[in-house]
C-alpha cells in the first residue's frame, strides 16, 4: 500500500485581500517524483512553504508524513526544501554550506556530495557570495540531492544553470532516486525537460488545482487535429476544445479526450506534450476567469 | 523518449519486444533492468518497470527473483504470431485506403506488390 507523504486539505492562504491559495486539496504518494506545475505567482511556492512550516495557512490543513509540520522537528528533519534563491551567511564558503547541510540532514551522504561538487565544477573553498548565479543554484542542487531527505522539494532550482548542468541534475536525480527511493517534488517551468521524469502532476493556477493526475494518463489526454475546417469541426463534435487556430480553410484544434481516427485521411493528428497541455489548460482557465469576472 | 502520444511504458515494452523478435535478445538471455532502462531513456524507473511487467504478463519475459528479467522460452514465436495477427489492420488497411484514394484498384495493387517483391 502506498501512503501519502503530503496531504493538503482545503488550504487557503490570504495576504490582505490577495488570495494566494484558494481551497487547495491534493495528496502526494510516497517514493515518487511529483511535478508541481503552474505559472509564476500561481501559488506553488506558498503551498510548499506551508508544507514546510515556513508559512501559515489562513484555513484548511496541511500535513507531511501524517503530521502537522509546525514546530514539528521530527517531520521537518526528514524534509529538504531547495528554493530558487538560497541565501547563505556572507562569510560562508561552499564547504561551510555543505558542512551545515550535513549536520541538518540525517541521511546526508558526504561522498555523494563530493562527487556532485566535482561534476558541477564547484570550487569548495570559494565564498558563497562570490559564486555566479548558476553556481549558487548548483550548490542548492548538490545539497538537495546529497541530503537524501525522504521528502525533497526542488522549487525552481535552476536559475542560471545552463542546459548541460540541468541535464546533469536530472541524470543524477534519476540515478540516485532509483537506488534510494524517496519522495521528490519538482516545481518547474521547464516542463518539457522533466515530463519523462515525473510520475504525477499537480497543476496550480491562480491558487486553485487545475490538474491532479498521473503523468502517463495526461500524455494521451489531448490531441491536436489539423485539416479542412468542416472535417475538423465534424471530428471535434462532443469533445472539449482547449485551443483553436485557423488559417484560411484550415483549422487546428487541440481537443481533450479525443482519440485519433484513422478513417478520415484529411485529418492530421499530433500528440500534445505535457507542456502544451499545461499551457492550453492554463490559458483556458484564464479565459474562464475573465468571463466570470465580467459577469460578476 | 519520442513523444508519439503513446504511453512511455508501452514504448518501452514494444522496444524490447522488437529486440526479441529480431534476435537481439535471444530466448533465455537477460534484458536490461528497469533502472538501466530508466537511465538510458531518461524516464522514471517506475515507468520502465511497468513496461517490463507488461511483457511478463504477456509471457515474453520471466522474472527471476533477485536476478532480473529473462526472455521466456517460446517468446519469439508468440510475438511473431501476435504481430502477424495485427499485420492486416496495421499495414494492409492504410495501404488499401491510400490506393483507393489514388484510383489504384485491388488487381493493380496486387500486381504492384508482386513486382515490388521481385525487385527486392
């Protein structure tokens, strides 16, 4: 039986009259890689802060390992949160940051951290404030991986990391996760890069959960169909439309829940990537919210 | 992996099945583990394991506890049988549909196939 490491139930967070989270409910199973997706300001970081006791919910309950995280050293010691911009004390060097991490995380693997330092080309004696933006992010990635925390959050850990360093991160994450299964939450905008790594997706937009599904199920969820307007319209009947583009007599629709038909040779079908599905779903949600706003 | 819209675990299973059919993995040999497949294809290990388990269910692979997955006896023959069954719907149907569109009647199509076969 797989159990949930994270459970949010009806979590709302308000800052004055701004609602950052609006009745958010989702659960994340143990020992899987989860993708927490959404636009900037969608509420992902707020959700992760509440789960790691760095922020308080206005309403609702948040639990990790079946317990409330606030002032709960037992569950927080099993949790590692790598943020977009980690800050270290001014006099800290790279090896100081690693030593501090080693004392905080019970599952810390010093040899693994050393390997990663070399692979990311991090100078261990360099002061943290003299590191480039990418190197600072790499320190966070090294700590996140070597902590081997049973629950690890990576919140946009890549600022300044180039494509080669990001690939290194994905490869090392995958290899280490295979040997040491744990629960990983990846929050990212680079959906195409992680779509094959994540097993489960939660998409948050404007403080609400839009998608909570297995990544595998989402792969076949939408299809793009292109062809003569009439044939495409005929095919689209009864399916929910995510996106529409027209050029003269040609129409391209992104449809949810439609299965490609081989009988009509005029229609061309293309799979919709997870990234495209997320973009189209978010766009449609924005359009719906605009309509609601106009009505109220 | 290629995003052709099909589930990744199905693609993993088909890759290995194809390798069994073409003799890359003869019967009785060990196939890559889910972790090896995950690292090679850069996919989640659980997805790779799902692909392997599908082949176990189909009788193509056999699990040997603590050692790994091996190609089952008779796997190649079984895969060939099922692929022959699918051949008509996967290859003949689109061929006939396209031929009809181009005004090629069934007799002409048969002749073209004969000529094609002779030339090879």
